[in-house]
């Protein structure tokens, strides 16, 4: 039995999906026209939902009593919640068991070189590939803020990467996670993904894939499973984001407020993992950045998504449209699954700070691009922080 615990929230979010080499799993542009059949959650207690949210969900024809019994697997377009205010994510305890986590796939498709014109904005020559290096175990000792985001979509269980970030409203006690918009919302052709959860230091001991088949949940998720209580992404992602071509990529970021899967939170996520990164919203221009380090769990070949990798490189510029912000681009061989993973550079105070996240990359897997975080990203972050400031 997987008991469902109430965790339904209204969220203003707009995700910016990208043409990424680092995302979650195979996706089709017509997905969502019919139900899929991920693992059933089984019997569960009745979900308690705020009355105002109930009314909005009923407008979409959703039978709330059936949601707990597997209605969440119905991806009919009329029932696939799209608007920010309709985000729902009830906790289904033990849904993300070791098998589901291990088998989750990357969701997006890579960008093709011909999709990048480079003639409408400032685009530097493509960087030389930088071979991704495996992060030494234990991951918690070397990249404690990093982890994986799991979620369900029409194609099944999918995965991205993410980073624990500091919350100014709760110094030293943050429950906020940064990832890509396309890891929480499909963009213009879909809506919110479901069963969104964050696992810090996934496979902390870097167990071999063959050993993971016998691993316990505690070995795979030593710091627990943290479910999305509220999510916000950019309106531009929701309106423009696509799984191919890079549409919406400069706005492909999201903030997740999480809560532990089981019981009341005795400690915050930041206290549990012992670290969180500040977010630098006055992202430095490319000439001022000596180097960026991107972290993630690449899942597309030749990787399998079970181990953490990093790339370090001096960034260049990538412009997809002249009227949109220029993105950072680095050489990196990480593939899909690494989407949403944090990019870290020296912040304005000289200390490490998150300045971007993996968004798109080519099918040849030689580089990655991420958005520069400016006013829109700060607005999303501040809204999530302020919403829970008194809690």
C-alpha cells in the first residue's frame, strides 16, 4: 500500500523547456492524447483538498475521489492541468521506490545544430567538447547540494537534476530546490508533470548499476525523498517551451518548495544535507566568468543516469533570438538527465553561487547551454520564498 498524504498547492509557474541533452526521457509532441500506465499507487486514504482548489480542479473534469486510485495516470489533454494555479502534487508514499527511481528516463530531446542560427544575436563559436568527469563518492562529501528530480509524464517515469539553494526567508533552513522549467512543466504542448520529488545525493556511494538492482531505498536515497509542495517556473516557459528546437530555453528555470515524504519535517532540507547554494541573479557577463562547473546525472547514452558527473569550462555566449537573453554555453559531454543541474561560479562576494542550470544541448553531446538568471528568475524565486516566509 502506498498511502497518499495531502500536498496540493496553487502555484504560479511557467516552465521553459529546452532542447536539452540533459533532461528526462523520450517525449513525443502528441503525447498526452491518451492515458499511459505507470506503476499504480494502489489503495490510499482520501485526499483532503482546499475548497478553492477543488473547485478549480472540478472545472477540468477531475474526479478527486479517483485521483488517489490512479486517476493521476490519465494524461488526456482536457485533464492535464496546465495553468499555474492548478498545480497539484499529492504525496504518494513509497511511490518512488528503488526500481522506479532507477528506471526513470530523460524527458527531452536534444537540440540540432541547424536550430541555432546565431545571426540574430551574439553567439560565440561552439566550444570544444569537455569530457564529463565522474564525481567522487560519496557525493554528499563533494557536491552535497546536488541531486535528482523524479516525476511522471505521459511517457512514464522521468528524471532531471537539481540543486538545493538558500532561502533568504529561512536562513540555514531552506526547503528550496532549483531546476529547469522543462523538468516540472511540458511547456506549450502540455501541462504540469506529476509526482514531482527531489532526492539529494542520489546513489551517494556511486554503486554500480548492477548493484543498484539490489540496493535498498536508504542506499539510493540516503537523505530521503522530498516532494514538491509548490512549484513556480516562468510564464515564458509555459507559453513557449518545447522539447525540441530550444524554444523557451532562455527562460527554462524553476523553483521547487519541498517537504519530506514521511512525517513532519524535523529538519529542513538544507539542515538535512548540510549545505545550500546562494543564487546569483545579477549573473555576470561571459567575459567576467573565468569558469563554470555544471553538475548532473546524465542518463542518455553513453551514461545511464545512475552516477553524478561534472564539467568545468569557461563559458561562451549563445543567442537563440535577438529579443531574448543570451545564454551561457560550455563544452560538456553530459547528456539528457543532467537537465536542471546547477551551474556554479564565483558570486559577487567571491564565494560559490548558482548562476544557471542546464537547459539545452546538441544531439552530438559536445556542449550545454543554460539561461543567465536575471529579473524574471529572481521574481520566481522571491515569490516562492515569500509564500512560505511565515511557515
